[in-house]
C-alpha cells in the first residue's frame, strides 16, 4: 500500500468514527467501541508501523528535540504521514471522550456537536471549547440549585 492509500484509508476510518460521534452518540458501539477504541487503535497500529519501518530513513539531525529537527523528520513522506495519523487517532479519541463526558454530565448533544467539529478541525481548540461548555453548564446548574 502506498502512502496516499494509507492516508485515504486512515482518513476514512477516522471519518466513520466522527460520523458515529455526531449522528449516533448514544449507540453503544459508537460510544464505547468504534470511536474511542477501534478506530484510534487501528489508526495507531498504522502509526507504529510507519514509524518503525521508516524512522531509519530520517536524515541526519532529524528527531523531536527542536523545531528544526522535527521539520527534518517530516521531510520523509512516510514520517509526515505518521504525524498526520497521530492527529487522526488522538483527535478522535478526544472527541469520543467529549461525547461520553457530556452524556455523564447531562450536556445536550447539540451543544457538543460544535465542540466535536472544532476538535476534528483544530484538536486542542475543540477540547478548550468543550471545557468552556462544560464549565458553563456546571455554573448554570449551580446557579439554578442556589435559586431553588
């Protein structure tokens, strides 16, 4: 399989997980297996394989110690692909956590969907948005309890 095919395969697998989180968040297969476990683990296996079989192709000075060394690492297309796959796996895992946490905290799913989109598109930015939503819901509930 060439890097473009791996890119497409992992992207499509990730999108299946995201679609489940948005469209079927309470379905136990989506919530407990597909999004938080199966898709990130399958994508993660591809990541480990890409890193393990291509790290020796990295040029001199490539690594994780500086921005320049990371840039050198990413000059190898398969390692750049591994970096992208890293994002796919972790962002999907975080999105699955957001859905499950929102369900446990009584946050309506329609409010979580923008957080999921932001997590898909901007990773940590979506997580920050989710935390702001969660804190707002918590403050709102506390205010309502105090008024009662």
